[in-house]
C-alpha cells in the first residue's frame, strides 16, 4: 500500500534534454508529510570575477530547501527550492563586494522536516 505521507509525483517538461518546467504533486499538505532528514553534499568553488558556485546534492528528497548566507554582501541565483535525492543543483553566488570571502562554513541550510 502506498503511504501518502511519503510519496509524491514529479512531472518535468523537457525541451530535448533541457528541463524547462517542473512541478510536484503531494497527496497531503506539507505539515503532514513524513520526510527523511537529508544529508547534503555540498561543494563551493570560485568562479569568475570574485563570485562562487555552490553545488548541492542531497541523498533524499528535500522539501523547501533554503540556502542562507551570512549577510547582504552576497546574492544567490536561487535560494528556495525542492530537490530530489541524487540530483544536483548549481547555485551561483554573486559578491557585491569583490573582496568578500566566503567558505562552506558560512553557508547554512533550512528545510521542512
């Protein structure tokens, strides 16, 4: 029997191999979901012009993953999303102050449990 608190349907619209739209349908409201606590594999690397690229890959589905940075010197290309287990999400981090330093210990994450 399917447990509606642990299951969802994901639909993706592809243009060739590129995903142009994605949505998920949950059988219950988020407060009734029984989600596994994820382990997030992250990698922060320098990119052009004093900016960074953050790669996130969870081991299981993450609902409403929020990426938090220490202050407003940094801007994220995306900071709030769902992410399936085993899939990677690349986020560009733009530094308003090109001399600002950033490390993985500066980045925190929140999600719905």
